[in-house]
C-alpha cells in the first residue's frame, strides 16, 4: 500500500517517477564523474610512482608489469566513463507505508527491501562534492544493516528523512496499547 503524499508513486508533475519509483536528479551523474575522476587521478599517481620505483624491484618483469597496470588503467577508465549514466538509469527507489524499496547497480543489480518496522535511525549526510552540487544521501540503519538512498537533492533528502521518521513514529504508536487512565484506585 503506497503512502499517501509525494512518495506514493503518483506523479505530481515535476517529479522523476517511473512505475511508482522515484528517480534521481541528473546532477548525480556529475557527482559520480567528479568522484570517479579523483579516484582515477590517484590511480594514475600510483602508476607513475610504480613506474619510477618498481624498475629496481621487478627488474626482469618491469615491462610486463607496467603493461598489466596500463591494461588495468584502461579498464578502470572505461568503467569511470560508462558507470555514472548506467547507475543513473538503473537507480530508483520507492517508499510506502510499510517498506523502503531501492533498486540499483552497474555491473551487479541490487534490490533492497527494508521494512519500515525495522528502521532504527535515519541520517542525512553530504560529502564535499555533493554539498557543492546540492545533493545528499539518506542512510537508514536497521538491526540487520544499513540501506542508503544516494544522490538525493537536499530538500528531497530532508522530506524522505521526515517521512521515514513519521512512518516509524506512527507504527510505534499503533503498537503501544493505550495506557488505561486508571489502573486502580489508590485506596485498593
């Protein structure tokens, strides 16, 4: 049963929705490109250092090792270029009155279902790149692990966190029976 409101799977006009699932803002692709590029620069720096210093250590195998490392760099470069649009195309999430449903993946497709009744904590975080782009992630902690909604706009992340907190609060209120006004008279 979908939760009534902006997360119920019905389009309100400007939301990116598909089959009841919400999609990410396209800024997430830029965020992933920047993050992947920084990681790739670190990998190139390691390659440069390996080329300088590995010659003495790997003396007879220096050339084959460098070719292997260059092959790895080429494969990683292809992933850096291809992964962000594929991740964007495959990432979607839905929040209903009883669960959180996240589908994502680039090479391996993941489908995560988190029952609302298992949610213990909801946290919003923003890294430096995402802060610049106005993006955040919502981390949902349960007794069994953690689920994350990545690359949400800050306002949407706030709405999601508020919605999850209200759903958990409502569920807890329904489970706790009303305490009787009087259990017994004080003179009994």
